[in-house]
C-alpha cells in the first residue's frame, strides 16, 4: 500500500518555519532530532528563512531552505516530492492549508499540522482522503495541543479497558486545567472559521454537528443531545467548578473520528465531552464564571462586524507569542474519566510543563513529524487521519520520552 520514500532528499520539512510556532518547532528539532535526520526549512521568503536558520545554531547551519508559497500548487508539489514528511504551521488552514495537503496526498508524503478548524479538516477529508489512501500518505491533522492530549488520552482509556476485558468506553469526560495563552495563530483560525460560516450559512450545521468529521456520518449512533457545554456547573467528581472548554467543539470531533476510523472500537455508545476545570469553592466558581463570560464575549465579538475591531485589538495577532520565560512557566493537565459498559472506571492523565499553545505544541508537532519519518510501530493505515489512528502507541512512547505525562489507571479496585 505504501509508496517507497527511500529516494527522498529530506526526512522532514518544517513549512512555515519563519512564523513564531514554526521557529519553535525547528528549534525543537535542532535539539531532539536523531543524528542524521535530514531536515529542511520551508516558507515563502528566502531572506526570512536565512534569518531563522542563523538563529538555530551550528547544527542547523547546513539545513537546506525551500522557498514555496502556500498558494502556488506547482511549488508545493515540488516541495512535497522532495521529503518524507511535511510539518506545517501555516494557518489559518482554512485559508492556506488545502493546497499543501493535496500536494502531500498526491505525492505519498506524510503531513502533520496544527489545525483546530472543523471546516478545514472536513474539506481535507473530502479532497485528500482517496488520493492519500492510494499513495500511502498519512495526512494527520491536529498534532499539537489541539488535539493530541484529547485523542491519545481516549486511546489510552480504550487500550486499558480492552486489555482488562472491561468492555467498551461509555460516558467519558475530559477536564482541562492549564496556564498559558492561546496563540495568535489559533485566534486567527477561529476568526477564519467564523467568517466562513457567516459567508455561507449552511456551514453552520457542519460546525455544530458532533459527527462532522466522521468517515461515514450515516452510520454514527444517535445518542441524543451531544452539544458542547456552554454553562458553568459544580461537580465533586470532576474536581469542583467546571465550564466550557474553548477547544471542545473541535477536539471532540477529532476523537469521534478516531473512534469511527477504528470501526467504532471505543464503542457504539461512547459519549465524549470536554470541560475546563477551575477548582473548588467560591474562588473556583468566580473564576469559572469570569472566564466563561470572557470566552462568550470574544466569540460574540468575532461574529459582530461592529465589535470585531475591538476584539482584534485585545487578542494576540498571528506571529506573536510570549517570552521564553513565560512559555516555560505554562503547563496543562488533562484528566479523562470513563465508565465502561461493564461498569469499570478508568482515569487517564495527559500533562506537560510548558505553555500549551507554544512550548508543548512544539514538542508534540516535532515528535509527530519524527514518528511519521521513522515509520516504526505506526498503524498500517493511510488517508486523512488523526494522531491516534496515524501514530497511536508509537507517538505515546515518543511523547513520554520527551517528558510528557501520559498515564492511565483503573479506579475502584
């Protein structure tokens, strides 16, 4: 099924290396790519690529530079044909990402991105899946904070329950606690999706559909109301006050796609939601209420032309990011609780030190690219995939070795 890539010039090309997150990914590869890994830096400006390479130190001094514009299909086809893997940070992907994904699918080149855009992933599935299956390419979306912790966390729950013979996953809830900001690129992706929905009203149904990314929507179960949470509530089981998690509307779709791509291995009655945790008591309630109010105001402002300018001035712009000290001070911890069809209870933890949208994301995308380039231990699968279905346990092992916590335990024994 898979095309040979033995004659490729590069193992990994970082496309978008001149952007803030692209530089962080390149820097991670300088420090952590195995000796002999052939790496190139891609982008549309040779001058800026040269500047980035100079800042990466001696090891990157001879890394080749590949100039290509995201809107130039011929240049992207040439780039894709020269490498085994493209790791791209060029977003919003809904505006700029599809030509590169198509080029990789056609060339049999593995692809990893950082998208958090339902509309883009759906477009890539429709445009690239058949070609990628034919060429052997793995087109892997959401290889950063969106949505590796969610996707691999649920995979760990499934594997533990299956190993114990404890049945399929049932009600499963992720609670996220984090310190750090969302990148300007993430904010710009949110803007792009809001604008697309406003331009074409029919797209709204896709965005709110919990199974929007399913490979076979008609075969998905009808489990009733699976809308994402929009209000604050208190739960002792979940650690106190919880509220809506800003990326739940995307991450949950990726996890459901992983279930379907594996033949609904997690279960036909698998229900999944994501929440943000704020702690107990009056302080937890006040924080949950305030943050939820701000999120609601931001989303409302993005949808109102008269307010959009105010929102844009208050939020980070693409290419901006925090200092190294602030990136190092960030963290995230996600706890995923699931009750199986036999009544067994499992808790998975996915956590890391480092700002989730920058430091931790650079590690996750960097290791995803290296896993795809290495190839060992990957599931025998091609097409438009998710982190869990494209890399599975091989990526879990890599991220653990890189310092992330990925664990699972059975409760109540």
